[in-house]
């Protein structure tokens, strides 16, 4: 998908999030989704929600080295951009989370009880930043649709665990998609101005950095202990994927 089209779609979603934030539907939809989510396993929602943790997203991206190695550069640019946008928006908006506006006993909570800085959802933003990178990077196949479905699951989980309002999730998805689309375009432009040798060298350095950060993911506290087995598994897969890709590209530089 062209990045300009992605930006228009994301902008429309962001406007919808702002409208939802200002309406009484925001709390009503939250209660409906959260009540429905309480019928499902806490392990399921914990596992889905950590897939939006920046460290875990990085481990997922490491697996994508085989299909789209340039995505690593785009996500390396998207992480600080998304983080800055998320933090700035949270500070400016000062929207309380559900536990800060409602009685925490009136809805279902999994994990930590969070009260402040709701808008937007950082987990959803990180997940959709990765999806935005993937969708802007190449022709979409089954993997792109699968990634979009998982990112939507991350957003849904943030309501199910009681951490965010629906408007936070929609805004996080929109901003994440914007960040991913923009950084993929910037990264592609930057690489196009380099020789093939420089491109290969830079991607290898990024793959090494990704390997180290995936190793660090083993001990990161995501605040969702029920999802720790998944976290460890994905960190291990990320490390092995980076190591194997680095070894293969060293053996076959033109790969």
C-alpha cells in the first residue's frame, strides 16, 4: 500500500478516535468489550497484550528479517518517533485510564492497575507501527493480513485487561500506522542513496543490534507474568532468527 494512502486512512481513524473520546460511547463500548473479555482466559489476553510491548515487537520483527530485512531500519526509526508521539500526546491530553475514572471493582482488570495517561494506547501504537512498516514495504500477502489481525488483537486486549478506553486503542492504531508508513518511506529513500555494499553493512549492524535487544527481552518486565512463557519463546526465536540471518548473509553476501 502506498504510504500516502496509509496516511489518509490513519488520519481518518485518528479523527474518529477524537470524536469517540468526546462521546459517551467511549465508556459504554469499554464496558461492553471488557465484560465480554472477562469470559475469556486471562492468559490469552496477557499473551496478546505483550505483543504490543516494544521489546516483544522487536523480537517479532526479527523473524521478518527473512522476508523484509529493510523493515528493520524502518522500525528502528519508528520506535523513537512512536515513543515520542505517544509520550507527548499522553502528557498533553491528560486523559485518565478506566481505573482512574471508574471504580476499579466495577470492571475486569488483568495485570497492573493503571490510572493515568490513557490517550493513546502505547501497546497498540507499537503493534500498528510494525504493521504499518510491513504494509508500506511490499506487496501484501497472507503475512500482512495475519499481522494486521494480531495488531487488532493487541488493541482489543488493552480494553479486555482494563488498561485503555476504545478511543485510546483507535488513536494508537492510527498513530502507529502513520509512524510505520512514514519511517518505511524514509528508510527506503535513505537506503536508495547508498551503494549496495553500504546497504548490506548497515542492515547487518542493525541485525546485530536487534540480536542484542532480543536477548535483553528475556528479562524485561512486561507486567504480565501470565505471558512470560510466550515472552521467553519469542525472545529466543528472535535471537535465533537474527543469528541465522547474519550467518546466512555472511555466507552469501548477495542473498
